[in-house]
């Protein structure tokens, strides 16, 4: 009869325990190690980032804006009289001179009034000529009458003198002598009156002629005005430049001018810009424009050359968060410069001699705190740091705290990595 061996079962159990214990220890250690591991760092392609180094030294503060070249002098041509457009000779974009006829209009009523005024002038001139003849003839009649009276007076005076001598000798009665003297005295008074009339006849004639001349000049002025208005139906440019638009198309809802259209006096007919006298108008954010002042130097990029300039005007009002700034150009215009050409303008605010500064990241705002990624010395990883910035320029910004000279930061937009404290650069 076989007897079961209990020691054999215990040995098998012990062997299993000895084998499983190390295995469990290894598995437990691995699980603990895995639990202690941190998540892998997110990676960024090193070629896709733009690094820059913090430096200490001079920094030029600048502000940047975009805009266009505009004429310094713009001439708006308006209709001086009601009319109907009969012909448009040139279209916008055409160079014009002072005598260029832009369009031709008609106004039959005005032409009729001009012709009537012309005949009024001719009639007044004829009346003046007739009056000249009349007053001259009248003058001659007065002179003839005065000459006759003078002759009669001289004869009467001689007769009176003769009768005085004869009466003194008793050859004629004294009564005849008295009659002769009385007649001579009467003719003397008449002669004096006629001479006074001759003295004022010229003044009277000149007054009549002057009155008629005033009428002639009045009718001539009316005619010249009508003639000028008829001439203005041929719309001239008046200045040399470029025809920019016909009508007032800048106003919403106002169509461009067309042949056959009626226009009233005061309507805008054309806009002419002088191409050789341009300035730059740029818009700068309201926060940056507060540091701009008149006379500051500027540079205008026409994308075909850089033009030097200076601030000549600052609009007092802000529109949509921007301020309009005029830049007077102080150097020659490059080829292709023309009105409405898009430009970039940079205004120099001030020069800082010794400041800690770095290239301006997208999140870098003046006098504000922002987070940036600072590169490790080996350049293989970067850490999130808080930086306090100061004064800013277009491409640079002052560092007040959080970075030191020699630190390298990433200037590229890293907003998608803001949730990570560190990143790895591949």
C-alpha cells in the first residue's frame, strides 16, 4: 500500500513562491518607474522658429504705419453754370495741362443771353457815338452864338465910344450917346453870360458822355460775364497734373458723369492731382501716435525705393483706433511714384543710448508683461518665462525684467504652446 508524501507538495509550493516573487518585484518596480515618468516634451521644428538674443546698447524707437501717396494740391473743378454734357474728351488716368479741355457742355438759354448782351453793347456804343456827335454839334452852336454876341458887343462898344466923343463936341444929341452906351453895356452882360456858358459846356458834354460810357461799360460787363459763362461750358483743367476722377464718385451713391447728363451749378465735374507734388499719408495706431510730434524724421517705403520725409501734420481725431499722419517728402520720388500708391511709413520717435532690448515678439506690448520661450544654452529646448517689457519700437522692445543680456528667446508666434512650460526643438 502506497503512502502519500506531504513533503513533496510543500517543496513544489516553495519553488513556485521563489520563482514568482522576483517576477512580481520586477513588475512592481517597472510599474512604479512608469508612474514616476513625466510626459514627453512637445517638440517644435527648430527651422520654423525665429530666435533673437537680448543685448544691451542703443535702440531706436520707431512707429510704423501703412498708407498711400496723395497729392499735396488737389484741384476740384465744379460747374459754374447749369448745363448738359455733350462730350467727354478724356478719362481718368490721363495727364492734363492747363489748357486741356476735359468735357464740353451746352446751355442754349445762356448762349441766347450772351448774344442779347452782345447786341446791347453794340446799341450802347452806337448811342455813345451819337451822343458824342450831338454834344460836339451843340458845342459848336454855343461857340458860334458866343462869337456873334462878342462881335456885337465890340461893335456896340466902339459906337458908344464914338458917340461919347461926338456928344462932347455937340455934334449929336446926348440922348443918342446914352442909348449907345446902354446898348454896349447890355451886350457886355450878354457876352459875359455866353463866355460862362462856353466855360461849362465842356463839363456838361463830358458829364453826358460819362453817363453813356457807364451804360456801355455796364452792358459790356454783362456781355463779358455771359461770354465767360459760355466759355466755361468747355471745361478746362486749369492746372497741369493727372485727371483722377470725373464727378464726385467718392460720395456713395453718386454715379460717374455721362454724356447727356444734366448738371447744375456747383456740381463736382472733375478732380485733378498734381503728380509732381506728393506727400505720404499713413495710419498709426492710437497708442503709438501719442509719441509722434511735428518735424520728426521718417522713411517712406514705396516698394521701389525709400524716400526720406518728416512729420508735417497729425490729425487731431482718431478713426477706428488709428491716427492719420502726413509725411512731407524731402527726397526725390522714385520711378513709378504716383498718387494712391500704397506705401509703408516709419517715424523715428527717439534714440535710446544704453538699454537692454531684444527683437519684439508678437506678445510684446509696451509697458506690459508677457510670456516668452527662453532657449536653453544648448539650444535644444526652451522654457516659459515671464518678461516685463518697457518702451517699444517697430522691431525691438526694451526689457525691464525677466531676461539678461545674452539670453536667447523665440520671437515666433508660440501661442499654441502657451500651455507647456518647456518645449523641445528638433
